[in-house]
C-alpha cells in the first residue's frame, strides 16, 4: 500500500526505532509513547484493521502474540506485566489503518481503559 504510513515505515521510507523484526513482522517505538514501554507490532503484509482478519491471514496475528511474549521475556520493564491493545475503527480510536498492536508496560495500567 503506497499511501500507508506503516507500510512506509516497514520499507524504511520513514525512520523508526526498531524493537524487533523478522520475515513476517516489524516492531517499533510509538512516536508518542503513553507509558515507559510503548511499542507497536505490525505485520509486514498490509491488513487494515482487526475486522479484516480472516482464516487466510490470521497466522501472522498468532505470530505477533508469540513475538510479543518473546520480547517481554527479554525486557526487564515488562516483567511485572504488560497490555496489548489493537483499536479497530475510528470510533475505537484507530488512527492508522494498517493493523497494529500497542504494547504498553512500565507503569500501573488501570482497567477498564477510558
Ligand atoms: P492508533 O491510534 O491507530 O491506535 O495508533 C496509532 C499509533 O501510531 C499512535 O499511538 C501514534 O502515536 C503512532 N504513530 C503515528 N504516526 C507515527 C509515526 O510516524 N511513527 C511512529 N513510530 N509512530 C506513529
Ligand atoms: Zn500498510
């Protein structure tokens, strides 16, 4: 998707601070962090949002959760717990339409989120 911000980040056309990368996914620091740990995990394949996940493309979503667990094991600031959030649709707060999973940690996180 040539006009997608996160596809441009994956392509290196827009700089980002890499947290993790493999053949399927890319993880990078959020530009406006809301917690001491706040990074985004995205599939390299363009999927717009959570409601576009299907039987055909869901394997990468499972892989994203494996990657998050792996990163968490190696990050001291995530040892007491972390939150994973994917906003689906504008009403839910989604502003970038390339599916992404926020990973938040490093401070007490209240629930339910506002
Ligand atoms: P959403 O609002 O769609 O759930 O989350 C989008 C996230 O992307 C926001 O937390 C926002 O700070 C982050 N973001 C937006 N533009 C950029 C960018 O150019 N670089 C990085 N690293 N993060 C971005
Ligand atoms: Zn994209």
